[in-house]
């Protein structure tokens, strides 16, 4: 967001300068060029503050990353803690389950003992009956020989019965106790199990939180990566602008020199004409005739596949067909035309000029920027995606129209061999606001 605001600010300050572009008056056009150069420098300092903005944004992103990292660390600790608690619960569950198993064994043993005791008592009763025919406790009591004998028998029978009864009652009580204990332990077990379930749910939540934090971390890393990419882009733009300011100056000097040469040539021609006229007059006076003229047109030696040098303002930079024109293209804006062709296709300078940049860009691939000064007006041409190692001119080279500067290729962000060609009516700017459709200019 900050980036956009900044860019808008830069654009609005620069667009004022764009309105003033005198075309012919020489002194005026030179001052306009000086202004363009100043614009390029201003734009550069704007980009510097844009880089500073982005750098501080990266610092912010990095501190966010630190926060997320420590958050993930805390969550990891919480997960470990929860895992330990689950382990603890598992141990308790194992222990309680073993306890229940033990109680079940004890209850089974007790039940067996009670059954045995019951059987024993039944046997005892049966044997008492069998040994005395129809003898029962009552018979035993009624068979007393005397009162004291009766008391003895009562005591004996009562003791036996009571003892048996006590044992049975005790056994029953033990059994009840054990069953009660088993129930308690089973309750404890189910409590433990539900606690474990809660802990596992907690662990799941923590893991979910970690996943979200990691997602956030990834986003922050991507953001940082993108920011670095943007800084690189701006740094590339700065480089282009820096060398362009110099190129504009050089292009102006070239044009001044050319104009001076034209003036000198005109002066020379005029002088020659004057001399020849004088000579003719002299000869006429001498009644003699003479005159030879030698003209040697520069032998044009066009490269095999290079386009012919034209008289137009700009010539076609390569042979081929226009595979894509300027305008919206797949959501992005295309600031140039694509000229496509197979084979080894020479790329030539579209007009006389001064090479401001010749380098390898991640997007443009092998690319050359040429600054032209034509009729006191600055133009910029860009030749992108050239074949690796094919560039024949470096920054600072003076090139003439039709001079080969490289070979059509497929470097940078390109799919298939083509020349991406841009024409800017003015200096190149990062927002490419000076771009024009080059086709009407190409002859
Ligand atoms: Zn293109």
C-alpha cells in the first residue's frame, strides 16, 4: 500500500514536467532535455526513499516473523506438556485397569470361597442328619439327658451355627466391599479416560494453532521475498535512470555535433558552389569547358537478415512478424511490441543514438536501452530477450541507425524467441508513462 502511495506521489510531481516538451526550437529543446535529465535524477531520489520504505517494511516483516517463531515455540512447549500429561494419564489408566483386574480376581476368589463354605455347611447339616438318622439341631437339643446337658448342647449348637453364620456374613460383606471398590475404580478409570480425551482434544487444538502459525510464517516469508524482489526491481530501475541521465547528455552532445557538422557541411557546400561559380565564370571568360564530378554513394552492406535502413524516423529493429502489440494482455499491460521470427535474426538500432544500458535483467533478459536525440527531442528504445551473449554494444556506445546490436533470443521472462521492442516518447521511466505504440513510427 505504501508503495502505491509513493509511486503516485512521484508520478504526480513528474507529470508536470511532461507537459512541457517543445519540439523544434533548438535552445528551447536543449533546456527541455536538461529538464528531462533533472526529472530522471528526481525520480531516482524518489526511488531511493521507496527502497528505504521497503527496507523498513522488511524489518517489520522480520519482527513479525520473530513473534510468530516464539509463538510457535510456546505452542510446541504446550504440546510437549500435553503429551506428557497424556502419557501420565495412560500410566494411570494402565494402573487402574490392572487394579480392576486384580479386584475381579479377588472377587472371583471370594465368591468361590463363599460357595465352598456354603457347600461345606450343607455337607455338615447333611452329615449331622445322616449320622443320627433324623437328628437335627432340635433333635440334638431335645436329646439332652439333663438340664445342664441341654445348656451345653444349646451352647454348642448355637456356637456352631453362629460361627458359620458369622463367616458367611463376613464373606458377604467382603464381597460387597470388593464390588463397591471395583465400582469406584471403574469410575476412576472412566474419569481418567475422559481426562485423556480432553487432553488429546487440547493437543489437537494446539497442533491446529501451530499449523496456522506456520501458515502465517510462510506468508510472511513470501512477503519478505517479494519485498526483496521489489527492491531489486527498483535498484534495476535506478541503474537505468542513472545511466539514462548521462545518456541524455551524451545524446544531446551527439545531436549538437551533428548539427554543427551539417552546418559546416552546408557552409563547405556553399563555399564550393561559390568557388565553382567563380571557376565557371573564369572558364567562360577563358572560353574553355570543363567539369567532372565524382560521387561515391556509401556502399550499403546490409546484413543478410537485417532489415533495410530506411529514411523514416525509426526503422524496424528486426525482421519478423508482430506477434503481440501494445495494450492489455492477460491482465498485464504490454508496453511494447513483440517481433517474432525463427532462425538467427539480427537486431539493429532503430535510430542513431547512445546506449544507456546493456545488461541482463531478470525480466527483460539480455536487454539494451538506447537514448536518441532526434530534432531536439529525446526518445528511448528498448530491445529485450536477446540471445545470450549476443549483445555487441555496451553502455556508452554510440550506435548508428541499422547497426547490429545483437541477435533475437528468448532470455528473461519470455516464452519463445522474439524481440520485445519498446519506444518511449521521452526518457524511459519505471511507470513507462512515455511509452508509445512504436508501429506508426517505424518505416
Ligand atoms: Zn513483449
